[in-house]
C-alpha cells in the first residue's frame, strides 16, 4: 500500500505505535518527506534508531502519548492498535478529528476484536507468516484499511 504513488511520497507521516519502526522505515523508503515513529515504550527508541540506521533512512522518534494531538501529519499509519477496548475507544475520536482536517489514516489490522465494524474501507489483504508462540495460527490474514 505504501508504495502506491501518492500514498506517502513527499508527505509528513506519523507511524503511530511504531514498535520496531518497520512501518516508519517502509514509509521513508517509499519517499515520505518526514517520518515520525511514535511509541510510548522507551525501548522502541533504540530499536527504531538501530533499524532506521541499518536501513539507511532517517526517522524521528516521539516517545510520548500523542493521542489527541495534531502536528500536521499528512498521513497517519497505525498497525495492530485495536487489541484493547479502552485504547480503541481513545483512538477513534482522534482519528476522526485528524481525518476531518484532511489527514489520511491507514490502519493495518490482523482481525483484532476491537477493530471498528464501520467507517473503514479495505485497501489490501495480506497473508503474513507468524510464529505459533505469539499467534493462534502459522499465517495471519491482515488487512490494510482506510479510515473513511
């Protein structure tokens, strides 16, 4: 999805709940003008820096809870964030506010329980190999959604 022309190329991108920075790195490699990887886990700062360096891309790290804030991002990328009801309940109004002012919100989700049933448009489906130690299958069907 990120390599489609215009998705992130030349845009300011927030990779929300970035973890290891994988999506931030993909956005940088796809031509984003600026990429911010955000995660409240302090260990992510080191992982994102190391992974960005290894991949030869520049990303910034934001280590605070940015829900409810707006730094003018053009695109917000959120991967696997609907695993908890209270967290999902905080995300939806924030995403709606960002969308209303013109941001593109893309959500990657492997079928978590609290993914909203309405207001999302499927863009692409992927079959992702996962480890049995973490998931209930060897392959997880994951969808990239556009917040509508």
